[in-house]
C-alpha cells in the first residue's frame, strides 16, 4: 500500500536513508583523521579509499539484481549489516596493532563497507514506489535528497567532533550504529516480495545473475532519454566534477594560501543543493527533462568560474548555482526512472545508473592533474566547461528527452498497455 511523504512508513525510510548518508560521508573523514593519529599513513589512506570505492562499484550491480529478485527491503537489511560489519573490521585501525595482518583485515573492512553502501543505493531508490503514491515520487525524492545534502554538511563535522572529543574508536562505533539503523529502521512494504528463483544450482544462479543484468539493460534501452541523460551525466562527472575536485584545492592553496576557497565553494554547493531540493519539493516542471538537463549543464559555470579564482565570490556563487542545478537534475532524474521503468526491473536500472555515472569518475580524477601540467590549468578549465555544456545540449536533442517519458506502447510499435501501474 502506497502513501504520502507525510506518512510514518516514509518517515522511517527517510530516517534510514539519512543514517546511511551520514555513515557514508563520515567514514572517509574518520580514515583521514586516523592519519593524524598515526594509525595509518597517507599511502595507506589512499589505498583504503580506493578499495572502498571499488567495493561500492561491486555492491551496486549485486544490490540491484538481488533487490529485484529477493525484495528491496531485504537487501536494505543485508546491505546495512554488511556495511556495519565492515565498519567493525575497519575500526581495527584503532584497537589493533599496525601489522600486515591487521592492515589486511582493515582492507577487508573498507571493501565490505563499500559493498554495503553500494548495494543499498539502488534498493533505496527502488523501494520508494512501494511506499509512496506515484504522484508523490518527486516530493519523496526531494526529501531524500535534502537529507543527503544536509548530512553532507553535518556528517563530516559530526564525525570529527566525536573523534576529537570521545576518541576515534567512538566515531567508528557511531558509524556502526548508523548502518544498523539503516538496515533495521525502514518499513517492510507488503508488495515487496521480489522474485525468488528457487532451486537453482550455483552455475545457474550465476547465469541468472548475468541474465538479470541484461534484462535491466534492455529495459533501460527502451527509453531513449535514459541513455542520453546518463551519457551527459557521466561526461559532467568525469570532466566537470573531476576537474573541480582536483583543481579547486590546488587553486585555493595557490591563490589564498589556505583551504578557504575549498571550504567556501563546498559549503556554497551544499547550500545550493539544499535550496534546489526545497524548490523541487513543490515545483513540477512541465518539460521536466529539459529543465533537468539545463540544471546538469549549468555545472559548466563551475570550472569557468575558477578562471577568476582570485575574486573569491565568483567561484562561491558559481558553486551555489551549480548546487541548485545538480538537485534539479537529480530529483527529476530519479523520479523519471521510478515512474517510467518497469517496476520489477527498477533496482537493476538504478544500479546501471550508478555504475556508469560513478564508474568514469576515477578516470577523470586520475588524468586531470597531469593534463593541467601538460596543457595548462586554464585550458583544462575551459575544456571542462565546454564539455559540460555540450553534453547537456546534445542530450536535450535526443528523442523523448524533453519529458523524460515515453509511452511504452508507442515506442514498441504496439497497442499493448504499459507494464507499469499508475
């Protein structure tokens, strides 16, 4: 039975999602804090963060398939417990000795944390239609996004506060509890049974898993707007987002001699995103696809503004505007996926979204710095702005991109009614 965003079931889902978001934001900062205590060095920190990201990319497709097969709520429980177990292993940074064996257990811990985080993402996106009525999807996504953006501001600060006042061990305990809450608190919808393959051998289950991923891809392929939008999103993340994450800290240090520009732009972006979530909680644009792609393309102002980083307020304002645009895209994008995709394949389509959009980020992050040395920082910033803008413009020209919607019957060339229920 579906209900509105003011219902107790959605409140429980919102709280569980918020708990997972705080835990997700907090762990990297606690790992960074561990460097200051001598528990790990900078090289080990880089390895742990990379392996956590690898675990995330592993967990996303697994979570997507199993959420559709075994029920989204069940996967939220399993994912929360896996991430909690990974947090306990990672806490050996504090209580264990800095030995090779101990560090290997910590590696296992961060991988498990990443897997749990990754598996929960498509499940959280796909469980919304089981709790919320169709007309309230956008408001629900705005509320979920608002919690994620707010925790992006308070999560790291809260984690560091706990670590400095109560000790780093207490911070790990807090993250462990948050993942337990994420796994236990969300409601159990009556119509979230999944599809149990039952009685399959190990080889058959592997074959079935691959087949499920292909089915999710085929479902996404029926919607031209999805792949055009996903391509644009991947380009913006790989170019614009990677450029700003690598070059903004460098410019902050080079121009101002400290992290003031980095802190100011990060805060402005988060505040803009919160504002965007508030706007989208009440506003439903008619040509939602074009509005969303415009919001995505407006990220072009961020790398362009860094050309004028000597004037502090220019990048800060640009980041604020980009934050509003990012939420305009994200909330409309998630809502369109939930409304347009076949519900039995929704988690798999969501996992495809996360894999592709996040998968190119490491490539962008790794090449930006040497590229800036080779051709110059200004050239890289201008190129990134052009890529962000062109990606959104090209995506907006694709079929059905204006509405992020397509009548399944018309697209397939038949009069068969849509498989989704309103």
